[in-house]
C-alpha cells in the first residue's frame, strides 16, 4: 500500500513538473507584459520597458525556454519572482493562500459531508418525500451555474440588507477592514463573511455528492453481502449501517478528485464575485495585466491542490477498500 | 424417518415484478418438509425456481418479490413475520450458505470478524469481541480450514474459493442452527475443492444435527449428499423421493430425461438431451408445464396441472407414471450417437512442446523502465501436448492449472516465451504475414460463455459471416455459406435475421459453433464450451460435437474441468497441474489406470450421479488448494498435496530436487506421465507400499 | 442458475432501440426535458423574427424601460431591446454549447477507445496527457488563451472549449473500453483476424453509444455553463456580439433596480441547463448507465 501510494506521489510530482512547464509556456505565449507597460500613462520609453521586463524575467526577446530556466532556478530556491507592479510574488502568494485554502477546505468538507448524508438519507427513503425533495433540490442547484448562484446570493443579501435597513449579511470581502476587538470578534467577523461564499461553493458539491451517494447506496442495498448480513440476523437498517456504509463510500473516492476540479473552478468565480482577495481573483487580475509570474504562481497552486485532492482520494480509497491494498 | 419436523413448507408461491407490471411467477406452489438431521436435495435446471425457493425460506428475496403460502420453522410461521422477529430467527435457527462466497462476504472486513458478528448478533448480553473472535477461529478449524488464525485475519479477496466457502459454512453454523439452506454451495468450485467443501458441510451438519436443504443443479452432488431429493421444474416440485428410488426408478419423464443427459465418468454412454426448453416465467400451463417437451404427453396432461401422487414417500406430479414404468431414458428421448473413437493414426496437426508463459505481477505495471525478473508469475511452466488430424483431445485440470492460458498461447499465433507451438507444420514463432493469415482461418476458438462471445448488437448472419469477412471471402460465397452453417449446427435458416439475445444458452453456443466452423478450420479450440449450460442442453451440444467428428470435422482441443464430459467426447486426454503437463494418453487408459497421483485424485473427486456407486467408491480428498500461477519452482509442484510423497522416505528428495520429466515415452499418443513414482496398471504406486491412505467414503 | 438471472436476462432481451424509445415516451422527465430543449432552440432561432428590434438597435426613447408591449422584456440602460438581445444571446450560447459538446465527446471517444483498446505505451502516453490537462483547471487556461484568439471570433473560442473539455469523457470511455476489450466477443473478433480499428468501430463504439449520447447531452449544459461563465468575466464572447453570459454580466449590478435585465437571461440559462439535466438523467436511466460526466466545467 505504501509502495502504491509512493508511486502515485512520484507520478504526481512528474505531472506537476510538466504542468508548471506547460503553464509557463502558455502564459508566456498568451500574455504580454510589454503591452501592459507600454499602456502606462505617461508612456514609458522603450528602454524603460525593456528594463522593467528584464527585471521581471519576462522579456519576450529572450527565448521562452531560457526564461523558464531562470524562473525555475529561482523557483526551486523558493523565489517565485516579482509581480508587474514590483511586489514579491511570494509575499502576495502568502497573503492569498490562506484565503483560498479556507474557502476550498470549508467548501469541500461541507459539500462532501452534507452531500453524503443527504444521499444516504435519500437512498434509504427511496421514492418517498425526502428522496423526491432532494432530487428536485439537486436538480435545481446543478442547473444554476456557480457564478449565477453567487450573483443571486449577493443580490439576495443586498436586498435583505436594504429591507432590514442595516447590514445583516456580509457579502463583500473576507473580513471587515480596520476591525478592532478581541479574537472572538475577529472570528465572528470572518465567519460572517465566509457564510455566503462557502455556501456558494458547497451547494453545488452537496447536490452532486448527494446524487452519487444515493446511487452508490442503492447499489449496495442490492448487493450480496448485505443479503448475507441479513441472513446472519441483522435487521435491514443495521445491515446497511454496519456493512453497507463503508462499501458505498468506495466508489465516491474516485469521484472526489473530479469533484474537486469543479469545486476549484467554482471557487475562482466565487472569490471574484464576493471580492475575496484569494488566488482566484489574483489570477483574474494578473491575467488582465499580463503578469506572467503571478499567473504561473496561481497555476502552481491549482496544480498542487488538484494533485493533493487526487492523492487524498487515493488514500481514502485504500483505507476504505482492502482490495486495492497490495501486500 | 421418525425425527421431528423442523421445517414445513406448504404451497409456497413467489413472483417477481415483471417489466410490464404483471407479476412473473417463479415459484408456484412448492411444498416439502425437513426433519431434524435430514438432507433434502433440491435439484433442477436454471430458472426452475430453486434459488427463489431457498431465499423465500429466509425472507431474503429482493424487494418487489411477492411471497405467499406457508413456511413454518419449528412451528413459527415465517411468511409475513415482521422483519424484526425474522431477524431474530435468521442466523440462529435457520442459516444460509450462499453460492458466491466472494460477493456474499463484506469485502472490507476480516473473515473472522464477520463470523464473530454472526455470533454476537444473537447473544444477550453480547460477549466480548475477543471471545467471539476466538470462537470464530474454532469454527473455522471445525470446517477444516488450515491455519484458522491467519484465515480469520484475512479479507475475503485474499482467500481461494474453497476456503471462502468453508468460512461461509463456519459462519452458517455459528449459532447451531436447526436448518441450513445451502444454495449451490459448490457450483463455482473445482471438483477436488468441491469434495473438501462437501465434506466440511457434511461434518458441520453432523456436528449441529441440523437439517440441510441442499440446492444444486449437479445430480452427482445430490446423489452423494442427499437423503431425499426434490426435482423442480418451472417453479414446481415435479418429483420427490428417497435418493435411491429417485435415481433408480424415476416416475416423471423429466427426471428420467435429466438423469439420461448427465455424462458419467465411468462409461461413455448415449446421452438423451431433452428437446426444447423450459417455459419462461409466466407462460407455463395451463396443463403440466413439461407436457410440450414430453414424449408421453396426452390430452390429460394438457388439461390441468397434475398434483403430486404416489406411494412410499415417492411422489411425482405426473399422470403418466404408469406408462413410464420400466422405460429407460433412451426409450423416450432421442439418444445421441455412440462415441466412435478414432484410431490414433492421423498426422500431427498441433504440437506444443515445453511451452511457458509468465504474467507480470499485479501492481508492477506503470512507469517502469526495467522489469525485475522476480516480478512475474509463471502461468505455464512446461506444457507438452499433441493433437492429430480428426481426433479430439481433452485438456483437463483445476482452475489455475493453465488450461486456458495454453489455449490463448496457441490462438495468439505468436512467438511463445519459450518452447514451441507448431500448427500444421508451421512454427508460430517464425510466421510470415501471409501464413499467419492462413493459419488464423484454420484455427478457431469456442469459449465458455456463448452470450458474451457474441456481439449482442449484431444479427446472427453478420456474426457467422465475420470470420469469412476477415478472411476476405467473396460476398456471394458468404451469402451461400451462412444458411448451410446454421443448418449444420441445428439452427433454422430464419434464425439468421435474429439477434443473440433471442436465443437460449444452448442455441447461442450453436451460433458460436457455426461462426467457428465458417472458415472450415482444421483445428477447433474449445474452452469449457458446455460448462455454462444445463445438463439437458449440454447433452445436445456434446451430441452435436460428436456428430461433427463423425463428419470428418476439425480436430478439437477441448479444455474442460469436467472429467465426465471428457469421457463422452475425447479420444485422448492431457492432464495439467500447476502449468505443467503431468499425464497424457488415450482416455480409456488414463481413466482406467491413472499413473500420476494427481490424476487419481482428480478422477476420484468427480461425484457419480448414482447414489449406490457414489456411496461405495473410495474418494481421495486432496489436502490444500490448487496452486495458482507462481514463481519458478524446482521439483514436482504437486508434492505438497501428494499422498505418495508424504509416504516416501529418503527418496522424496528426488521429488524436491528434480522436476519430473515425461516418462513412459513410446510412440506419440501413448500413455505417459511426469512423475518420479507413478502408479502402475494395477493401481499400485511403484516402490511404495502399502497403498497410500485413502479416505473412507464420506457417507 | 437463479431465477433472478433469468429475469434480468428477460429485461435485456427486448430490442434495445424500441425499448429505449418506449421508455423515453413513458418518462415524464425525459419528455419535459426534451420538449424544453426543443422549445428553447426554437425560441433562439425563431425569436429574432418575432420582434422588430434587432439586438444592436438602440431605442433612445426608452432607456431602462420595464417590460411592456413595445419591449417585451424591457430595455437595457442604453435602450437595447432585452428580448432581442436575450434570444440572440441564447442562440450564440446554444450554438456554442452544442458544437462544443459534439466535438468534446467525439474527441473523448477517440482518445478513450484508443487508450483503452491498444493499452501499453499508447495508453500511458494518452493518459498522461489527460492527467496533465486535468491538473490545471481548464478554466484558468481558457482565461489565458481566449484573449489571444479573440481575432478568430467565437468558433475559435468554441474550439478551445472543446479542446479543454474532453478529458473526463476520455477517461470514462477508456475504462469502458478496457472492460469491453476483455469481453469474449472482442477476443473472438481478434482471433478471427479482424483489424484493430475495425474492431473499435464495429464492436467497441456501438456498445458505448448509449453512454456517448448521454454524455454529449450533459456536455451541452456543461459547455453552456463554461461559455456563459467566461463571457460573464469578459473572456468569452466579445461585444458587439452577445451571449447569455455577457447579458447576465451587464444586468447583474442592476439586478435589484432593473430586474428584467438580469433575470430574463439568467432564467433562460437556468431553464436550459435544467432541461438538459432532466433529459440527461432520464436518458441515463433509460439507457441504464451509472456514470456521470462528473467534472464538467461549471
């Protein structure tokens, strides 16, 4: 099992290497930091632009492979370069990573947790009211693109606040700037800001996970080993709880890594719409500015989290299913 | 029989929800009773309603099934009992052994824990987990599992089929039940392992004093294990009798035909396939459901469903019982042609010598530049065999012995890892493209599951024509040949327009055979072609294969695990064990005086469909498990299970060090074996006396 | 051996096409979904002829006017007819969605069958590419690449969406091909000497047809969602052309004051995706499939 997982890690590292290289080449080909500098008012001289580009390491007159070489040399030493505005990518990365990770983590945990529970419930109450209600709910949710969902939440909060006459629901930013007070005040403030974005990210996940868990549970309900459990003298409910739950989670692990991709994309939209200073909004800003170093940094973050999600899925699979553990 | 009734079933009906909302009756008024300590064999072909009956007893039918009638367990009515009360009886008073132990165990829990759970469910208060685990190990030991502590800590997928099934039996008897229901407990197992499992089941039953309902399609198993037998057909019990009476004097034409279509190990006999097939659920009646296939049927048979009648506990649901008296199966049903063995004089068509094949270990694939030599399993370690024109050679052995791998190596028409494959004089390792194409046409294969081997989306005509297209045969020739092929395998020409799913299992195998014969092959490879079929259908296919031989059809290499079938169809037999050829020769010689200890054990494990003979014969129960593919070994691979080796003194070193070579070499086709200490023609092992211990007959 | 086996067999035994057709007509979900999809396509293509306003026309006499007889869905802040714009946007979104779905499913089928059937290094190379393309969320690449291809118009945009959307289909197809390859009828064809591509076309693809149909259906929704999302952020369809995404973007900040500008395009988008999901789910049930296009871009 350890051998298998370490093999997966090695495979992941190789993928990461290729992914970073690819994203560097694509960013360099697609983005033009030169245009960004030339558009500045007053228009800087050609020499100034060249100088700025050279400082960034994104001078388009140098071959892209050479630029990548320089970039990766610094990257392995822990320096992701500078942004077009002269700041440190590392510093920006550090500021934003916590914001994004919090949103992704809460979204994933709430989404999978609630989704699995809801799916289980629906399967057990198959064709009855809870099942039908959940089916309608998940269909509706899955039919609303994340960005529309975020907009609806935002407008809803705005409308609610207007009706209430003061700010009840927070819908911009990740915290109230300049807030003073105890740790508890800060935590409450963060939680209040987190509610809507987290709901946006998690809701889609709840809907899709509940569909999968429902299907997986129904499969298990018809399985031979659940029948054996009943033949031993367990009631159907206890048989499902003791023998069905774990096996029904096994197929879900495969879905987890794909589901995370969807969730990640949703989080990018959500950050942008709710004005969260996270990786997603950084990416959007940087892409518009032609900031290659920042874009590559975000891609690196994306690749690492996606690979990590895949690895977590593998570990979960191996933990749940002894059949995939090779001795 | 004076023992008390423990289970009483009356007028049991089961129906499943059909696709068009009309319920499909699968069990129609079944009644029987079981007394303490009694074994009732419930026998019948696919779709007869055996499994549904068994599941209905425990209330384990899938949701949507409707049950009516009465099942009384020790006086308690089970039909309609609330789930909670039923759960208290299941596993404690009535337990079940399922057909497929791999699927029936929870894949993610240790075997020992699953057995321990069966104990603790019914304990008030529950005993400590450790205590229950200890009892689980005792139970495993009780069913003859070697190293019970290790087995208890294993997951189901880590065990062989035989061990899993014995663990399932241990779980069933955990609470000393009064009734054990075993649904086809050995149908997925090799004959040698089947013998172990049947022993375990019998011992478990003796230890608990429970009554056993043994559901099986295998008349041999029933003959050896049952006290009484109930024969099911189309959802009803059509005949029930003490085992000897049923086999000796069946009173229902169906039973007679069924008995007549079972191939026997002890003689090549004319088989009597029963024409037609059983009615689909819901379409039986109004009269006797067997009447459409019955040669004795009269107007009275078609008028109404006959009730069981008879005397001395021998009841048959047949109004023509008297007309049946004294008749043999061959008097009623069209018997197949007798087997004419060809003289071993043909020219060699296929020659395999020293063939080896290895597979990479699972998990060692993926990105890898060098493959370490240790990470392979040997599936074939040295196969020698020969097929001559016009003859049928059977390749036998347990699962994992490499039979199918051998066929696949032959059909691949490529260069083997080592050894040679020669077909019609061509060495397959040095084939030119043109020769390869020609050989593709002259070697065809027929596999076990005809449904799976026919593309369900194609018409029969296209299926049969596919190899002809691949051989670039002109369209007009194909159009002419397809109907001729269909006729030859006993199908209608109109069948060409239908699709595989519209046919029964036996007919599908006929389609597959027509396809294989389309390009007029010289060599036909058959991989368990009849083992997925019911006996009455199997007999028809065997008959067809025999007739093809007589028409100077292709030479056949016939892979099977069923030695009784070998007796009916083959000229010569090749026995494989652990990827090696251990014995070969004419069927009569090898079956009559087997030389290799393994062949002897294999032959003795086959149950006879004859209660008296089955009780009388000596049975060698092989210890241990059949070896899977393994690492390269030195010496004889069989020695771990070999009675001769166990009894040897210093001489056993030879078995450990030297890989036995084929001895008794004479002219090709003669009886040979690869054993250092083979048995002689009188059944006495060379240089060994006394006779190795043979287990006494089980019953 | 068991009656269950006989029963399930009996179910499979019906002619598949005919059964699927009948089941489709009996399933209210499928009927509603398909009717809605058809209705929306009709609206998208017939809509422009139902009104006198062109989507680029500006009615200076009616800025931000509420829905009424003159402008069925009201007007935008510069006096464009929202109905004309919405049907035009719907047209573009559906067209892109359908093309992308078709192309990505075809790509996925081609790569998946080849990887699964040939195995070995072909499989490893193709799956490495798939893994690689899944590691960086496609949306990020689209944000980078779309502005570059702006000069080539929406077909290039659609092509890019397809090029970044086939991987999960390919994975699913590969898994199914792997199991199909083990099926005896494929082995039988190989033993007969039938060539690999002929086997893929004759024996593998027909068995994937039901999956591919369902997959393509659901992919239309996924593509429309991707397209509108990108367009919303300004990376997709460019003015003066409109798509549902650009309309939602321009309407979102006035959603409370001029709700018609936001809710008509958003509502149609929602309705379409819902219809596709309804139809897709019913199709999957009818064609009896367990898997889903799990990781579609949302």
